[in-house]
C-alpha cells in the first residue's frame, strides 16, 4: 500500500477510535524502529515540570513534558526501562497500558508516564510524517481558544485594575479571558489551606472581583482562580460573593479529590465549576462526571496521563456533554501539546496559556515555528509530531539548578 492509500484508509476510520489512524499509518513500520534511550531534563520556571526525550535507533527523537522534577522523573524512568527500551515506539497503547498498570514494586507514577506518552506521540508523528493532532483523530479546529492570567494586578485597587485592563487590551495576543487569583485578596499563599472565611474577607473578595469587572467591561471574561484551599461553606460563600460579577468559571475551590462538598458547591451556584489540574486518568475525573459536580473538567496533559490518558478522559466527559479545558503553565512542549490535543477532540473548551508573559520565556524556547496567538487563539503548529524546533542555546541557559544538558 502507498502512503496515500494509508492516509485515505485512516481518514475513513472513526475519529473517536483513539488509535485507529495511528495503527493504520504505522502498519508498514511496525517493529522496524526500537527505543534506545529515555531521558529527563528540568528547566527553570516551568512549574516544576521537566522535559522528556525518547531516542530511537532510527535517529528520530520525540519530546514530551512530565509533571515531575528532573530527579524524580529519572528515578521513575529507571523502573520503566524494561517496558520500553528495545521496544517499538509506535505501540503506544501497549506501552500506556503496561506503564499505568504497574503496581509492584512501585506504583505507576502518572506524571512521568504522561511525559513519556507525549514524547511517543511526537515521535510517532515524526516517523509517520504526520501532525500529532491528525494521529489523535483530528483536527476539529485549526486554532484553539486560550485564557491567560491576571498578572501584576492589585484587584482591591481600582486604579491598578484600570491599568491592567488597558495593558491586556493593548497586548498583541488579544486574550479575551483571564483568571485572577483569590489568595492575595485574603492573604493566603497559594496551595495553603484557608480557615473558614469570615464576612469581612468575603466582602473583600466581592469588591476585588467587582473592580476587575468594572475595569475590563463585558468584552473580557474574568475567572476566579483558587488553589483547592477552601472548606465547603467558604467555597459556597465565595461563589455567592462573586456571582454578580458573572465569572467565566470558579476554579479549584475545594480540595483536589472528589467529595460531596463538590456536589454541594455545584448545586449552590450558577457559576460554572471547573477543576482537575491535579487529577489522574479517568479514575480521578469519573466521580466528578458521574455526580455532575463539575461543569468543565480541567486536566493537565503532563499530569493526567499524556495524550492517551487525557483522550480517555475527554471521551468519558463527552458522554455527558461536558467540555474539557486544559491546565498549562509549563514549557513550549506542553503548550504545543495542548494545541494538538485541543484540535483533536470535539468537546474542547479552552487551554490555559503561559504565552504573552513580559519575558516571553516560553516563546524563546523555539528557534523557528514560533507560537502564533491572535484574538486569544493559538494556531495549531505545522510540522510532524508536535512541530517543535528548539532553541537549544536558550534551553541550556535556563536549566534548573543542578541539571545538566540531557545527561
């Protein structure tokens, strides 16, 4: 069969079958390429994540991003090498099952497996000369909607809010949605539990988000960004306090795992409830979906299971018509992975974005094929796999402390 015949066959297969296109295109190369090495390397200022590199005897390399530090990922990779070295990199479904089913002597570490899975899909795209979004069953869209962050705004200061509004409206990316953190308003560091909120704190929260809404107007969406720090009464009270501002969503108001508190919060408010950035695989999201406790699920590709695991989450969410957003504060690898994944599923909502920051840290990680964001939409990159062309000099200059270049 010619490659054109294979592409025609793949295009005719159901988009919902995650591996259908990959398997059809990969048939001529089955067991002809072998994995020779798996490496991890951490960079500065990518939320503690690390990059994953998979090398093959064909001289083709795939890159992913794991939600773990460099030392942690390297230690976990040692426990997985027997399942991967010398194996066919195109057998992604087999690798995912084997790795995520590990229980002895260590339980499977899903964040590291996530980075490996993304790298395998990038590698598959390069071997088959196909974009990752096409191998995954898409594209449903050529660009994905994104949201950014309210950085540098003092929400209790109306003047600061107006300055922030002017700044974001003039930015070239044209972001139309932002999430603004709640912690600084009440004096709680991110990721710390807060005591039950009192009336004075709730008044501050209401005033802060009202200031934001008045500054940006109705054309910019503002979401309420929590870090899983509140108890159930406080989360419900926060929703009540900010509801007049008409938030885009309320994120992570309660502790990470599912509890009846999430269902109580959902019943108490008309604000869309979003959660999931630290949940893993379908098992983490299923109780939220089965109990209708979240309006939008929010996995992170580097934590939830990579492309393969998150595609299973998206398929399960589609059964209840639940949209899927993507958490993303990592490197250019995770950014491009989000673009491809967002293009590959029907029920995609938005991706978080670390693009457009003043230092352009993420954008500087590539030498060419740079990310293009216009009117809050990130264009899906061209080129095989993820479409990455690293600026290795910039990467080397931004290694995390104690890291060496792909050692």
